[in-house]
């Protein structure tokens, strides 16, 4: 993803979008990017939940 973003300038993307095959490929890449973003958000949410659970456990241990 990073290399794709680094190598694609807006003009190239517009040229690619001007053909049916190019549009199809851009749509595919957009779906892949959206799926990866959703996956990352799920991992981030899980990490926050784990962090909060561990924080609660530490606080209860210190209070006891």
C-alpha cells in the first residue's frame, strides 16, 4: 500500500480511471485499502480494550 501511494500521482490515477480496465483496477485497490483499514481499526480497538482491561487490573491491585 505504501509503495502504491508513493508511486501514484493524481494525474496517473486520473489517466488510469479514464479506461474501463483502469477503473476496475482502481475500484479493486480501493476495496483492498478499505478492508485493510477496517482490519487495522479492529486491531486498534482490540489493543485499546486489552490496555483498558490491564489498566483496570493494575488499579484494582494497587487499591487492594
